[in-house]
C-alpha cells in the first residue's frame, strides 16, 4: 500500500466524518452518494480498519475513525493553507504593498498614477490594514510602516519624519474657530492615537481634558473633524487634500514632531528586488518634492 491514500478518499472520509451523512458529504463534494460510499470502502480497505460502525443506513465513527478524522482534518487544513499561500504570493509583474489605510488613502493613492505611468509593467495591489503585516510569508513585496525601525529580518529605508497639525472644519463651532493655543485646548477635541499632551507641551498650555470622543483610525478622525464634530490632531501627511479643498483649515502654527518616522520595509527576497527598488526610487523622488513643499 502507498503511504499516502488517494486524496479523493481522504476528502470523502473527512466530509462524512464531519457531517455524519453520506448524502450531505456527497452534496458538499458535488459527487454522487455512491461515489462517496466507494471512496470510504476504498480507504477502509487500504487501511485495514473499519472507520465507521454501520447500523442499517446509520453511520457512526469507530474509535479508529474518530482519531483518524481528527488527524486528516488537520492535514487537509494544512494543505489548503499551503495552497492558499502559494496562490497568494506576488507574481513577477505584480507589486504588492502593505500600507496603513490612512497613509494609503491620503498620501499614496493620489500619487500612484505617476508610478503606474513610469512603470506600466507592474500591476499594483494595496493591502491596507491597521495591524503590522507579517512580510516573512512572502505575501507582500514591501510595506510602508510607522515605527521605531529595526524590524527583524527586514531591509529598511527611512522615508520621512512627520509632524502633527491642529485642524478643524470651517463651520466648527458655528464658524467661531479658536485663535489661540489656550482656546484650542479648551475646545471640543477629538481623541486619537496622536496624543494631545505632546501638542499642549509644545504650545505651552496645560494638558487638555479627556476628549469626549476617541477614535483609533486616522481616517475616522479626519472625517469627524470634517463633519465639525471637534478639533483634530493629525499627521501633516494626511491633510493635503482636505486643506487644499477647504474642508479643513489649520488652527495653529505649532507643529510638534510625530513620535515615529515613516519607513519602507521589505523582506530580502532576490526575485522581488528589482520591483521593490523601482518603487523605492520613485517613492524617494516623490517624497523629495513633497517635503520641499511643506
């Protein structure tokens, strides 16, 4: 006997063991009742054990069948996951980037057409997530992160240091916008991951009271400010469009540095080096223009 039973027999057994029915297993596998029954008989013959106890049309797992089903379910799950990972790996003509949703939406996305015009040979795929993506599995070519740097197993390029700006909608507080740091501090503030404490220290005012609204995503913070629900403290890199269109306006020249820089990071995979380098070169040039205009 081969050390590995046929995959159709294993899939049929796992389905019957899980569903408790030949009929339900046949429907799930899109085969006939008879085909599933034959696969179970083949598997029992190859193993030399009875996997089910039969009482008329009723099937019940034997003790050997119960233990085997647990192991087969785990093994099939690993095969499915391995297949998914292989299919999900970027192709040579595909550039897959992991980005924070806020940076991707407000800074990167408006500029991407210029990269596509410069490098039409690549198909772009953005993976936006608030969590730090694991780049070691090979599902992403590169990522743009905010952090302290020095991520294990990754090559890193420092991009830029951001700063924090205070903004509000023109209609906030019926258009009576605060004029001084103290007035800003005493207004309705929107809480977020960007600490108001750092801005208050830079402005020379006492720490602000706990904001009535706290939001963990910069996109929602920006939208709440745009709707006039409060004053927001946001990274300058997210504000270009909102300021240019007049949806938000700056309330202060005080701009403390953001605690963490932006980085381009990528795993050292030889087959992806060219496309990552092409993107890094373009990104560096875009940042030079952006930083010069700030």
